[in-house]
């Protein structure tokens, strides 16, 4: 990839919008369970996060759950600044939503706990190890899935959190998507959008990032191999990506045009679909505001 084809190093993932059937139950999970703050509530739309939105819930009662094997959201990954904050969130979700827990893992670059929200959307809560400890082989970062005992993690770090009443500082660290095949995902997310490949696992999974992060986006076929275009359904509404400057947005607009990707452009946000109709909305970071 030439310099002009690489997305800006300052790129980050913004809010994930979910279309939901039960707005109250979903709001309660992300607020009372995960510990996000309600930043705004406007009719059938609730934005939750820490300072900036991380999860936006849109009430869509006429939609049904997606068919098994469909493309869409694998999980939204919420990044915590400290292990103590992560332990506090783990304790909160496990206590209030004991059936939500689905697993845990040490990924070498991070420690992660996994849950399903009340409507089956995957949620990862994680903490990054210091970047100085990440191991790289050229442009590829060493990641693995090793056992992480959630009880030991909680016993080790929960006491550090104390009785702090303030919500933890969180952000969307990355988003993992279900896609139909990896070659198409690589062409779209790396060759066209300009994210750099940081890890790949054959025909099963691909991880891409900007600015030397381990991954901002992951794509896998574990539950969706061969999936075609998504039909309207509950679950993923859109993934927001934030660029540092309007020049970066303009460069992306040119790459999308060269790749013959249809876009919707209101002058502020550039919206388009990936090959499976997972919707991506890109804007300059300082212009991202609550609606």
C-alpha cells in the first residue's frame, strides 16, 4: 500500500448503533450492567458512553432477529483504562446479568471478558496491555486466545476499584464483524478503506488497524461463512469511524470512488456499506456530535 492508500494513523472507532426491540431493557443493560452513562435520550434513541457515545440504541420494534448465519455484528469491544475499572464492570454485569457471560481470554495484547446483551449482541469488555509489551513481526502483531480465569481476574483486581462512584472511562476500542468471506473483507477494509492488516487467520478471520494499534476492526466467518447481503434486522445499525481531519475524509472519499463503492454524503458524514451491507459511517472526529 502506498502512503496515499493508508488510512490516517489517528483514526479511531466511534459509536456502534444497535437496532433494538426493547429499548428499556437494552438501556438498563448498558447503563446498570456495563456502567455506561446515558448521554442523551431523544424519543426512540438513547446514546450511552463515557464523555462521548459508545453505544447508540435505536428502538426498532417492527424488525426481527437476523437469520442464523447472517452477516452483522460479532461484538462491540469496550476498552477500559485500567484492570480495576474492567474488574468493576465485570462484577457489575456478572452480578446483575449472570446469564450474560460467554467467555474470557488473554489475547497477549489484551485481557478480555465476553458477554451477550439481552438481545444477543456480542459485547467485549477489555483492557490493553502497554503497547511496549506487544510483540510484532514486521506489520503483524502477536495475538492469541489463551485461558483467562474470570474469577481470578476479579479476585486480583476488583479490590483495586474500591467504592469509586464515578463511571469508568471507556471507549469503543474495536468492533468485530461477521462477514461472508475473508478475501472480500480484506479487499474492502484494507485495499479500499486503507486499514493496515495486523493479523490474519487463514479463511477464518482478519484484523486491521490504523496507527499501529492491534486492531480497530475484526472480521470473521466463524458463524457467517458464505453470508450474503444482510436483510433489515435487529442488531447492527452502523459502525462509526472517526478521522482526524477533513483532508483524511476527502482522501477516503477518493478511495471509495476509485473502488466504485456507493456512498451517501451529507457533507459531514460519509456513509456506505461493506460487501455484506454492514453500514459504516465516517466523519471528522471533532464534528461528531450527539443528535
